[in-house]
């Protein structure tokens, strides 16, 4: 306890963010979406790649730092096509169920799965609808070789969307169930897909990365901003409104919804689009100079920079599960302020900050929330739960409850901890003279001390 008391006597710790103020990017390279040469680098800066946003349209991409690498085929995630067969089967069967609810599969005569991996989805379609001719392409030659052995009835070919030649073939149904975010020039790709479809043909797109809802679209294993794109070799980060504008010249939206993605944990959802081909493409301007109706620059930049914060909010909401209406916060650290913001945004009133030596911090002010001593009676009368939000001194607070404030052992106590392994050293980053969360905060209720 002495070390804890000494820690409490120290001045309030200031955040020690990772600086992202010196990022640079070659502004001469153009946006993959609108063709403008107005690219701005975003944090973090990778060794080989940089996340950039177009100041003209707001499109966010992952670009190679070396322009000579720009045309390199993106890495393929699935190096072991034989892995997770059961999980892939469940996922693909779920995709087919959703499609069949909105598409007359009996009328479909030809289907191509783009980014098909080893071709399991096509095999499932063949099992239920044997009259459909199924094709599949994937840039991973190992996956295609494996698929040809497993599913000889499926026409499989090693190719990426950008370089595949259907040799004049047309399809009634095109499936793009996870690879859209790796496409280098999505407007060109949409034009190609439009041309490959028969009249009234259907394109199915599932977006695995989206800015719109961190709780549903955040990839598992995202512990900090560096992981945001790296999980899966992503090249695009999409705003759903911007995506809808991208497809509008070529397709009308027949169905859109968030569906559970069984590839990941049970509450992970992905945006699912079923798009019907327009009889005539309606390009308002020539390709390479296309502009969305709205500039998403400010919106998307703010969503990107606050992406991890939004995920922390969802972790908090899930942890309390509607049982907490008011709370107190133990600690006066920078992360305590973040926890206060999260609680208030979740609709949970913050009654006070709690500190064992509150008299040393009489002038502390944050959002007009008072600082008090440890007071069990006040906790019991005014709040539903206590949140320990001092990562550096969390063990000291645990020991204080175990050895001194026994009553708190039966009280709802939650602890906030960073999701990553680097602790408080990389909890924050600064960009454009503002401080943001670098790693999401996890919230867990302490059931025993």
C-alpha cells in the first residue's frame, strides 16, 4: 500500500501520446476513386504503406510509400485454403441463405464468385441449385489448385478482378463477398462488373471494413491504429454513404442490411448489399474525374481518427449491458477523462471522480465533475457502479479494496484496460495538435478481489 500512496501523491500524469504530426505523402499521386491529386496522409505511418485520405472526395485508401510498388498484387490472406473448413462452410451457407431471400435462384443460370478462395461457396450453390453454372476466380494459386481437387465441377481460375477476362461470358449473379476493400480502382471495377452481368443481373457485395459502425465492422484483433488496415491486407476503408454513391451509376440497391458474420465472434456484423444492374450506366462525368454529391473528407477523417474511441464505447456498452445508470470513476489519469467521456456518451451519469488523496487535487476540473475521497456511503447512495480508470495504478486500487474498503468487494466494480499489450505507453496519439485514443479500452467487471 505504501507504493500506492506514494503514487497517489504524485502530480496527475499527463498523456504521453505517439506523435503522428510529421506524416508526409506524395500529393501528386491521384485518388483511386475520383482521380484528384489531393492526398493527405493519416496516422499511423507504416514502414511500407500509408493510410491516406482524398481531400476532394474523402475516400480513404492504403497506399504504397514507394510509387513503384503501386501496381503490386495485394497479399492474399488465406495461405492455407484447407484451414477452418467448418467455419467457411457455415459462413458461405449463411451468405447463400441471405441471397436466396432476395434473389430468385431458380432463374439464375450462371454465377461467378470473385475472390472465391478455394470455391466452397460455389460448391454449396451447386449442391442446392445444380442447374447453375458456377465460376470462381481468386489470385491465390494455392487456393485454386486445392479447389480444383475438391470441387472439379466448378470452373476455377487463378485471377484477380482487375485482370480477369470472361471472354465475352455474361453472368446472372456475381458474388463479391469479402474482397471489395482490396480493389485498387473500385470505380473501374464496378464498371467491369456492370459489363459482366446480363440484363437485370445481380451483384452481391459484403464490406468487411467500414467506418460507419465500429461495434459491428471492427475486425477482431484490432488493438491499435496500426492494425486498422493490416488485418487482412485491406486497401480501402469505406463510408457506406460514399459506397452507395459509388455504385449508384451502375446499380440500384435491392437490399441492404447488417448481417452477422459467422467468420468472427457472434456479434460482429458486416454491411451486406444486393445490387441490381441498371440497364444503362449513368456516369455523370467521365471516369477519372468522378465526384460524389457530397465531400466526405471531414466526415471520414473524423470517423477514422475516432474509430478506436467508438470501439471503446461499444466495449463499455456491452460490459454494462444496460445495468448502470450512474457511476463514479476511480483515478484522475488521462484515461479517466476518456472513461468519463465514454460513460456520458453511453448515457451514464458520472457523479464524481474518486481519489484517495482528493485534497491534493482540489483544483482538478474536468467537465465539472467533482473530485471526492473514497466514500462508500456516497457510492451506495448515488451511483450504480465504480469504474477503475487508472491503468498505471489499477493494482493499487484493487489492493485498497481488498485490504481497506471491504464494502466495495460486494459493489459493482469495473476496470478499464487497454486492449493492446503496450499499456499506457501507446494509449494515445496526436494528430493535427489533437490527442486521440491509439488503442481501444476494454471494460470488465471484477467478480472477485
